[in-house]
């Protein structure tokens, strides 16, 4: 997305993958008041909806191959008008427009995480 460009609901903005300095595929989403994410302040936002599946107890544990944990108190639940907290495992429920000859991407944010047994 470039400065001045408008986006609409369900527009594909990015693919989940490992194109930067990371140890594995993930989705980093941030709204900031500056072009340089390190030089700006984060701005509040809410997602239209997502399903809360569980949480990652610790990043080092995940990198060692430990699975994320399903939400203990209840089964996966739908959440609307909120922002996931750090280390939450969520499934986005906003439809993602498919590009020609491509599988849908961006709908499941936990695809590369070790699954609980």
C-alpha cells in the first residue's frame, strides 16, 4: 500500500510468508502515524472479525517446536470489533479475494505454527 492509496474491505494487501529477517512465516500488521514504523507511534485499530483459537505461551518455546495452546476456558470463539493481543493465534474471518491461479492466503494466520496434539 502506498501513501494516498485507498483500500477497501476484503482487499488483499499482502501474503503471509517469510520475506524478511524472521525465523518463519508470520503476519505482522501495524497501523502507524509515520512512514518509518520505528519512528512513529502505533495507532489503535480493530479487525472486523476473527476467531480466537489459542495463544503462544512463549516465542522461544514456539521456535523450539512447542505447539501453541488452544484457549483453555472455552472452544474457539468469534470476536468482532477488537484487535488480537500479542501472541494470540487467530483465524481471520473476513473473506479474502482470490487472485487468479492462486490459493487463498491470509485467511488462516496460524498455518505454519506447530499444532497442539
